[in-house]
C-alpha cells in the first residue's frame, strides 16, 4: 500500500511539474495560445492546442460566431435545415469577406461554423504565407467541390453518414493566385515542383487546425478534404497524420478502410448552394 501511495505521489508531482513547465514555456515565449486553458483567439498564431479548441466549437455555435466577429470575419448565418437521417445542421454560416480575403469558387459556400473558423486561420497562417514563399504572390480564390451533401460514406445506401452530411467537411480542388497562376490538386500534387510543394505545405498546415485532413497521399485523384468535428487525437490509429479522414473516401477505392460508428451531434441545419463533391 505504501508503494502505491509513493507511486501516486510521484505521478501527481510529475503532473504538477509538467503543468508549471508548460506555463513557464508559454509565458517566456509570449505564446498564450500554447496553453490548453487559454481562450481561443482566431487572430493569434496557431498554438499547440488550437486544433482541439476549434473542435470544441462544434457544440458552441454562439462562441464560434463570437470568435468570427472578434476576428473581423464577415459571414451570414444560414437557416437551420433537417434532412434525411442525420443530415442537416444548425450551425451553418456563409463566409462573405471581411478579414478573410480569399474567395471561394463557386461562390456561396456554406459550412459549419467550426470549419469557417478553421478556414480563416488556415488562410492567415498557412495558405497565404506558403503562396508568398513559393510564388511571390497571394491566393485570390480557392476552388472547391462543396461542403454540405446529404449522403452516407462512399455514397452507399446504408452505413455511417458522411461528415459532409452536417457541413463539417470541405473538399479543396485547387487555388488561383493573384498573378494568374492556377494550382490544382489532381494535376499538380505529384509534379515535384513548387506547385506540389505548396499543396503539401497547405495540407500539412491543415492538419494542425482540422480534426482530420485527407489528401491524394491516400487515393491519387482525391481533393484535399478538411474535416473539423472531432479532436485531433481521434484520428484513425496507425494512419499517417496528414492523410487521414473519416469521410471523403471515393466510392472507386478498391479497399476503403472500415470505420467504427462515430457519435455525431444531433443533425439540423442549412444547405450550401454549391455543387457537391463526388459521391462518397
């Protein structure tokens, strides 16, 4: 019994020491965003716990909207919609500008609010710096295949619902720069040049913000899919961090991995008037 108490005492001491060390490290670096209890600020650089804080917005629509407002991101709240099964959402927004400068093509993209928050930070911290570094130009627009789509994974008639069914995912097809350069995921992912380096950099950056990120590393003709509904630690065990997704696996994939049933928040919400990505 004495040995058990001694071990527990050591564990408590280590936990206290680790907490104090983390606080000191974050304070000395001037990075409060690295503290797990520090409030999320979309205008701050990406911190160690930013991804988890963004995922927590899934259950707090008012807080998500407050963060967008504080960051100067303009948006319109979409009316709730309830579709078949778990389809729909009640936290949908349409990004309309403000501090966010990148347009979406086609326009009128509607996403769940946590996706909008993550997309904003992705633009400011990852996409624009990468474009300026590789091309000396900024991104003017992002081509996408949509967000909301009432369907199950792989487009099947039964099984788990896709994250697109609640607008918690977006498929990125490519980027258009201010100098006219166009970068597409399908054409440029494997070129081995500045375009492919840019795509991999923005994919890797998305992994620090979105719960899961899917890329052509898994399936060649797949868009970059960003999903923002679960903590980063909930990625599939054993899969590459930058190539994981819970939805977005093409129906044509010969061996799509099996996935356990995931607890999803109640579905209610609004649709985006954009075209849907390929059936999945």
